[in-house]
């Protein structure tokens, strides 16, 4: 199992490096990388460091806001101001203060199930604390801090076929192959580089 996970990690690192180089990354490039904070995501991104001049890693604000939104019904009306205050403290680049406020709020939650949800948010932010930045400052400077636009594009590429709620689903391998083609089509690479040879091969096979 460990060998398989290690092989998958190397696989993702190779794909990420190739994609970055394809987008123009060189040893003189400053790279800003957004991630959702999932397991191993930073290991994949950090593999770019030897191949660029500078690498800035940021926990994507889109995913932070989404996690706060998922918990918006879990806190009492009396704690609403505190809850929003935690979110905006993060927005202003004060993660330690935000974590302290969240920990204090958790002590006021007596229901085990709700407390567990708050604990997961705390653990998520704590484990990604090094990648929390001043998002307000980046917005004012017109710098990247969220993948919201990219997320909507990803959803349209996948077309919800990979979601468990759908009756027709792709396998992992099938999804990988189809997404490669859809990505090429959207980036205009299909028509320029792949359509003719692929169609020719299909005609020959027929």
C-alpha cells in the first residue's frame, strides 16, 4: 500500500511539473501555487521548487470560504458575529488570531457532533497554517488568491459525471483519459495537434 501511494505521488508530481513547464515555467519563473490543503497536495507542489526561481504556496481562499459556508448553520445566532470575525481575521492574514478565536468558540459548543465539525475545521486550518496569507492584501494588489474561476471550469469539464450522486459514473482510469481529451479540446490543443492523427488512426483501425 505504501509503495502504491508513493508511486501515485511521483505520478502526480511528474504531471504537475510537465503542466507547469507547458505553461512556461522556467528556472527564472516565480510561481504562485494554490491548493485545497488535501493530503499530499503540498508534497506535489513543493516538487516544483527545484525547477523555478521562487515558489509561493497559498491555501486557496475558495476552499476556506466553502468550509466556513458548510458550517454556517452549526453555530448559534449569538455566536454569528464571532464566527464571521474568525473568517475575516483569516482574510486579513492573521491565522494565529483566527485559530485562537475558533478554539475559544469550540469550548462553547456542547453538542458532540457539532463540536466534531468545528474541530475538523480547526485541524484543517492548523495543518495548513504555513500557507495562509493576507488575502485582502493580495486582492487589493490584484494578485492571485483564489481558484474560484478554475473550479467552475473543472466542474464543466467533468460535467458532474464523477460525482457519486449520478447514476452514470466514470471509473478513475476512464475519468483520467476522458479529462485529458476534454482538457485538450478546451485549451485548443486537440484541433491543432491531436485531432488529425487520432482520427486517422481510428480510420485505419476500422
